[in-house]
C-alpha cells in the first residue's frame, strides 16, 4: 500500500517564490478564482481586518483607541472598496496556503513598527535597499532568518549545493518533512513566509567559479558578503572577488562566538583573512576531506584559539566523527552576531576590520 501511494504521489517541486494576486486587477481576479477552483484543498488565512486594526493602532500612538474608534478608522481607510480588494493575496504553492496581507508599504510599516526607535525611520528606509549574499546555509540559515526578521535588507542571495540530512537538524530550523530538500530552498521558503516582499535569489549549485560574478553583481552589487562555507577554495576565491569589488566580508565561526570582519570597501588593499591565508594552489583545495582541510583551515581560522572541546573534536575527525561539530546555540548566536554586525556596517556605524569573540564561557562564569 505504501509503495502504491508513493508511486501515485506527485514529485515535490522546488518552488520557493510566492505568487501575488491583486484582486483590483481583473486578470489577477480571474487567475485567483481559477486557482481556488482547481485546488479546493487550499487553506486561506484572511486576517486582513486585524492587520488594519493594528495599522490604525500604530498610526495613533498617543491614544488607546476604543473598539468603536478603531472600527471607525478602519472603515474610513477601506471606504467603498470591497474588503477582498484591500491589500494583496499571497499564494505559497509548496504549502498550498493563501494569505491575505496589506500592501507592501503598509506591511513594512507594520513589520518594522516594533523596531523603532532601536532603528530610526530613516535607517529602516536605508536598510530596505541593501543586498546581502550568504554562502553556506548550515550556519547561514540562522543568519538569513535573523536578517529578514529584523528586515535589514530588501534582497538576499543564498548559495548552497547541499540537501538536508537528519544530521543537519541539530542546528537547522526546519521540519522532518524537509529531509532531502535543498538547503537553499528551505531557507528561501521560510524567508518568503516571514516576508514575501523581500527579494530572494538562490544558487542551488552553491557558490562556484562559474556563478560567482552573477552572485556578487547580478541585479546590482552586493552591499555585504557573508561567508559560511566549508570549501577552502571558495573561502579564498570569494574573498578575492569581494576584495576586487570592494565589498565587506563577514564570517562567523560558531565557536567561542568568533566573528570576523574584513572591510574591503574601506581598505581595498587589506590582505585576505587579515594575512592568514597560506600560500596554496587553489586547484589543489577542491575535493579535500575535512581532515585534509585542517592544516589549511588552522592558520586561517586560528584554530589554536578554538574552545577546548572544538580542539578535541578536530582531533577526532576521521576517527570517531566524520566532520566538525556545530551546536544550535552557537549557530543561533552567530545569526544574531552577524545580523547586528551587518546592520551596523550597512548604516555606517561600524568601520573596523578584525576578529572578535563573544565567548560565553569567559563572560558568564
């Protein structure tokens, strides 16, 4: 019975872009009606009225609106327009859900209202024009989601060639139904569900020599490059590209809260990884095992300064474990550290390069 069902089951697509329907547009109305008729199982979330009440609330901060006052303001906002024609309908094909949302400007106003005045209104406007690129979605997923939740950009580019395995789920936020899905698809879908108006561009082959220029420059130059990949060759090649294009690079080590900043935008002659990149032939770096990467990683990442447990773990690679360990708490901390760093770089509040540690074992004793 199971095999028969599996044979009948449709192959899951890798869709990650939501579809927008503006019912004020006749073509969109017709397409939306067709969608619902063809897919009666689609679940609809229509909370538009509560969004409008919240919009009236934040626009009138000096007074707590009574229910009657709130209704009056919402009614004035809607006017003669049918409620179904207010805002936008967003279809998520991978989950067969439709959500009724306010339009983009009102959505951003609501989504960022609790950021003020940790972020000033003019800063929020600056940030929505920023473009970030992230390579490596085991650690990068947490970074991407934190950046999106705080709405620190208007576009995000994601690169990773790998699919989700059960061993990844000690640190990746997703469900078991996502096993064997590409990590970029998982991250892109969650971003779309958090904020469908942020542009997401994915690179399912990971970052390669062939697509690197497109990743860094396609549809506009990246403002910040976030590097979280395991490939030593891509670590070096991506920095060469970032340096050439004068793009700052941020990397988080997920051990001892180490964060690394290279301001190639302000210091175009700065040596890669603060001069700690060993003299190696790039071609020889491809396809190395994790154990073979260690002699090269060690000086680049100053592994002699790693935590005692990380040092012990590195000695066990190829013996009792297959790769270096990562904990969810460290990965989530890394998401916060990188997001905070990117925000301050983007707003010209942080201008330094260097390597910094937020080591809980030293700070909390």
